[in-house]
């Protein structure tokens, strides 16, 4: 009677087809995880969206005022020192 040979683990690690198959399984697992995480995302309401837009606009205006003030002040300082 002839016994079937069982594959050796080392042979499976070195087999290029097994490595390629494992990569495809990894990609498939990644896509499944991405889809599962995207399903958890909650779409903001219009009120929340408008609130964040207003807050972002105010923040940008404050930064513009800060940079403009620094530019004006440093320009005056430069004229006073070297002027």
C-alpha cells in the first residue's frame, strides 16, 4: 500500500503560488476591513456641517489677521530700524 506524502511546511513557504495566494487573501481581508470601517462612519447633519464650515472660516480669518498684523508690524519695525 502506498501512503500519500503530506506537504512539508517549508515547501509551502517557498512555493511561489502559495505566497501569491496569501497576498491575494491579505488584499481581500484588507478590503473587507475597509468596508466594515466605512459602514461605521456617521454622516454629519446639515447643522453640524454648517457649524464646522463657520468655525473653519472664523479660524482662517483669525490667522489672516494675525499674519497681516505681523507683516504690518515687522514692516514698520524694519523701516524704523533701517529707515
